[in-house]
C-alpha cells in the first residue's frame, strides 16, 4: 500500500456517486424536474440556495435518512452543501441507502453563480 493510498483510504466515492463541476451540474439540473437537495442546515439554506432545491439537513441523523427514504432511488439525485465536504459524506450514505445515481456539486454552493 502506498503512502498516498494509506493517507486517503476511504476517500474514494462509490460508483453510484459522481462529482460534477458547476457548469455540468447547472446543465443537468436545468433539464427539467430533478431531485435537487441542499444538505446544509436550515439557516444556511435560508441565506441562499439553488432555485428548486429542497432542504434536508445532513446533521439531522434519522430525520435525514427518513426524508431521503421518500425520494426515488432509481432517479438521479443532485445534492450539494456549502463546500462539498458534507455532500460527499451524504453521497456515500445515499449510495448505501440504495440510490443508483447521486451527483454532487464540486466545491459546493460557494462556487455557484446565479
């Protein structure tokens, strides 16, 4: 095992998860009705979010899983957070929950432009 693979063990994402740059993400969510979820806190969401996004707070534990269990696992799911850290953790959980396609916004909401 190389030093890099040791240091970054567990950093690879499941095959169901893809990270999209801002332009690809914007193009994908503009194609119609999509499952778009902001996994930031309610306060962060209220301070600004991508139009059409729902808010499911990553830090809400069982409520987080319960809310996602109501979404369609066979339809693409687009998620984001502030910087990309929480949404990558969320993406791993969502893949474990059975979501087949999860797309995360690289760099999070802070990279988004209106």
